[in-house]
């Protein structure tokens, strides 16, 4: 097990306990879990937290999209990824979106999303 990764997980968890309502800390916790190969834990970091996706900076938006995709919510993740200004992302954040921004989905009148 990577000691740096373990340190990141522990630090992110402590920060989330200290400031549970801070969405950016929750994003950091989520990203640490995603990098540790724990997508369900990454998604759990957003539980019991109201996050206004459109108010998040582009980097945290990319993290949330990657977490949704890692948890099988590809349609929602791809749809959300389309609105991200990728010119404002770091190379690591862009990697989180690989494959998502190339997917095109259409929302039909019945509310279903289809590729």
C-alpha cells in the first residue's frame, strides 16, 4: 500500500470531520478515496451534503463527474462534464474526465438520457 496515498486518505478524512459542511473539503476527501480505488467511499463523501454543482469551480466539478462515472452513473457524469470549462483544469483534472467529455447524450421528453 502506498504510504503517501494512505496519508492523503487520513488527512482528507480528518479535514472532513473538522469541517463537514465544506464542499471543497468533501471534494478532496472524495478524490483521495477515488485515487485509492474506493469509488463507493468517494461517492459517500458527498452524502448528507448539499452541493450546487454549477457553483463549484471546474476542478471540483471534474472530481464529482469522475466519482459518478466510477460508480456507474455514466450518463449523469457525461452530461455534467459537458458544462466544464476544460481550459481551467489542471492536467490531472483533465485526466479525470477522459472519455466523459467525448460522450454525447440527449435528454428526451420522457426524461431518459440516451447516447
